[in-house]
C-alpha cells in the first residue's frame, strides 16, 4: 500500500507590482500563511530593450570611438531576429524513434488540459528509463501495518473488520493517478527529445521536493553520472541563499496548484560527431548588439538563450549554488526536471530546452540573490503549446591558470561546444533567432571574458546567427568587444582568419610566456597582426596604416 498522494506545501505571499527599473525591489511580506493551503499532488491523473537614447551611440569617424556613457553598442536590439517571428512552421507533433511524446497529440488544444500518453501506466524498471516512485518494483508491503494501526484503536473489532476494499483502492484506483509513462534517460551520445506537459513536470518536481525517486539519494551507484534530483540539500543549514531559493520554489508550487498549467516543454539532447574546419572557414561575422545593462532572460526574449552550464545540468541548483545557471533554474523551475534524466554532458553535447515558463522575479546575484515576487510570463506559445523560450545548456572548461585556455585543444573544445549549442542541423539561417549570451565560463572557471566573447561571436557567424551580448554591468568589456567586432567586420576578416590568429597568439605569446599572464593582450595582438597584414598588402600605395584603437596599442 502506498502513502497518501497529497502533501501540504505552505503558500508563498507575494506582491505583483511592476517596476520599470532594471533592479526590481519588491517586498516579501511572509513566507507562511494560514489562510491559503494549496496541495501538491504527487501523482495526478493526468521585455523590452533597456538602453540610453540612440544619440548616446556616437562614433568618431573610422576610429570607431564611442561615447563613454553609452549603455549599448552595435546593432539595435530590435533588429535582431527572435522567435516566433523568424521560426519556420512546425510539423504536427508526433512521437518518433528520436522523440518521446508523453501526451495525446490528437487532443492538443490551446489552453486545454493535456491528456497523458499512454492512457495506462507502463511500468518500466531498467537502465534505459527513469525509475519511477510508483513502480511495482518500488512498492513495499504495508498492508498489515495499516491494518494493524487501525485495529490498535479498535481491538474489539479485530476479527470482524475486513480491509479488502481499502487494499483494492490502494492497488487499483490509486494507480490511475500515477505517472502513466516511462521516461527515457537522455544518455551520452544520444540525439533524443522528450516532450512532456507542464503538469507532468510539476508532478515530477513535487516528487523531487519530497525525495521519492528510487535510488536517487546517492550518486555512488547507477546514477553516478547524473545530477542530484532530490532537493533535500535545500533543507540543510541556515544559509540565507537557501531561504531565498525555497521562496522561489514555493512561488512555483503555489502557481501550478492554484491554476493547472496547460503547456508543453521539450528537452533535447544534441550530440554531434562532425564539426567545422575552423581554420578554413570563410564565414563573415554577423551582427552584434552588446550592452552593459539588462539580462539574457529579459532583453533576450525570443532568442536562443545561453545557460552557462555545468556538465551536470543545473549545477548547484539543489544545493548552495546561485549564479547564472542556478538562478535560471530557480526562476524557470521546469528546467530542474532535466536533472532527473540527463546524463553528464560530453565535450560534443548540449541540452536544449524549449517551452519553460518563468514564474518568479529576482534581484541580486549569488550571495545577494533575493526572490522578488511573482512573474507573469507573457511570452507567446508555438503550435506545440510551448513558450517561445529556447534555452541551451553548454558547459565551459574550468581552468587552473589563465594561459591554459589559449592552448589549441582548449580553443577547439570551446568552439565545438558552443557550435553544438548554436547549430540546428537542417534549419536555414534565416529561421535562426539571435543568440543571447554573455560571459560564458568566466568567473570561478577563470575564463577570459574577451576571449570567450570572441569565440562565441565566431561560432555564431559560422552557424548564421546574430549575437546579443550582455556584459552584466561591465562597460569596459562592452566597449572592447564592440571595438574588436567593428574592426574585424569593417575589414571583412573571416572566421578562419581569426582562428589562425588565435593559434598564432598561443604559439608566439602564450607558450613562451614565463609569467602567469602574457605581456601582450589577445586583442592587441589581433589588432597588430591585422593591421600589419593590411599594411603589407597595401605597401605600394600611400595609404596610411589602419588605425588601431588607442586602448590596445
């Protein structure tokens, strides 16, 4: 006999006031209230651009100098492609060998409750699928324990009371409310998608909250190469960060219990075996919008939004982590369920998640993170009833020292990883939205932000996407990257040429370097090489050598 299918989640009070400020500060009155008591069913049957005025973007002739008060540079954000405007028509949603669909597609209607598929629970307990809490293999014989507990208070009726109806209810009727599908594991080297309803995800996350998934309390056994899914680490200690994370999660549970969600979410593991010949690429750089204000999730709506991921997707979301990836998983909690079935990513793999909904606002970052109230997600849905929000998880390398990242094998790995995340085989570039990204793999991973920006710009050019780059308050980085992009674009420098310069920078500057950092910066090296090449090609003319931005001479 199984335990009760409902468990109480304390409600979260929130304010729903909108602020036009880039830093929202909303009051959080109380986490616990007595009036509202929503329940989580463990097994149900079932943006705008922020910028200064355009006049702030002033250029000084061919030198490309910019006004120091500019908050964004390059192509205006509204000129970059977004979903759904640029998206091609979707084919009819159906299950295939490479796509598991967990709802009745013939009953898919906008705003209507989705029907699980198959209609009867298919119990699968093997190495290819998630082991479910409701599986026969996970049941314990508690029939006599319940009978004994009842009769303990009714000793006089021990020989007369019959419990067969209760047993039948628990074994038959209760099972109709269980999950009705096996969830395949997205293992390494797989190219496979899983589409499930938001209601199904809510059910799975409720089980993650109450730690009911079999064999997932330890990563020392068969799930050693999978992230934690149970949330028990959020219950440990007294860290203010964990309190804010719990507030954010309770906001989600409150929302999905007050009003049943009716959308779909698709999780796609993409594993590539072929990559570009970077050295010989003749692709030209695409458009760049770069800003020191705004966020990927807000100003980058409708674009391919980059999750600066851990190879175990979600990173420290179930523990102490609270930086870019963990914050995104908290405000879009449906991302967390990917940890249930996504094996650690290899160097040639990424995870693409389409359709998650944002439920919470927030302020701050890391230690200063604060839940800032309910968020109403106004992003439209596509024909599969998914939010037009596409998030790609790509994990950067972690370096022990600064110079390591310039080694050819490290450059190739990061280019190929980003390529895996940005490319969509078989999709025309006209139908690809811009990439919304930022300082991928920087911070504690010791990645150089100027190198990482350049690498992502190269990959975006290779696949035909424009770039919206968010520096998260770093105005110097914004200006430096914009200058470099303008410099290369005006001279028609190709992806292959920049790649060869990166290789040359390592062999001539980094490899012989005896200190922790090179004397010549990467950008200064590129400026000098490109200008020297241009000057030698133009040696027979009286043309002056092209100007190098003064900051990099």
